[in-house]
């Protein structure tokens, strides 16, 4: 699901190690990414711009506006989203559009991977939670789980193939 993957990437953005100035704080970056994706996200489908953000889909006027030639439509770039201010009481002057949902997910993953941090983040599909991996015993538990799941996969492949 695009939104679940996007949400995971947005969770990663919370871990920016930076001073707490407004433009570089973890919260500011997270809000920027959320605003330009979940609220006012756009992507192309069959070459045509489509809206998927809740803020666009809930406002007929802004939906018409975003598809007109009035706003600035920029390529989907998380780095630029973090530095782009937005109004909260008027139509957006700028929107970011991805070539596809897959394109947006991949760019968000690359952006998240570029964030320097002294820990790793792992999505646990069984609990549907993000786990912070920052201790050796957590790494061992994760490796043991992966080894067990890989063993199950190999056994299934040998039975099927």
C-alpha cells in the first residue's frame, strides 16, 4: 500500500539529527513531507496529473486549482519539499508531482536512507510497528528471526520446485 510505505518513510524523517531551528528541525521536515504528500500529494497516471492528497480531495476548489496552470508544479523531490514553505489558509502556490506512486515511494526511501543516524529502523510486519534497532541484542534477535524465515522460505521452495 502506497500510504503505508509513505507513512514509514515519513517516520524515518523524524530522525534527522539537527539543531532545533525551524527550517532544519526533525518536526519541521516531517511536517513538510506530510503536507506535500498525504495532504497535497499529486502523481501522474497515464501521463495525466492526478491528486491523491486528502487536502486536495476534500476541496473541490483547490482540486480544480491544482490542475490549472496557476500553481507551480515541481517534480517530486523530498529534499526540496523540506525547504518549501506553504500557506495553511489559501490554495497552495506549489505542488510536487511524482511520476507514479512507485516513483514517490522510491524517492522517499532513498531520502530516508540518506539521513545519518546512530541506529537503524526496522518495520515489523507482525506487529505493524517500527522498531528502533540500537542494541546488539536487538540485532541478534532480528538476525535470528530473519534466519528462521529464510529457512522456511528455502523449505517451501524445495517442496514446490
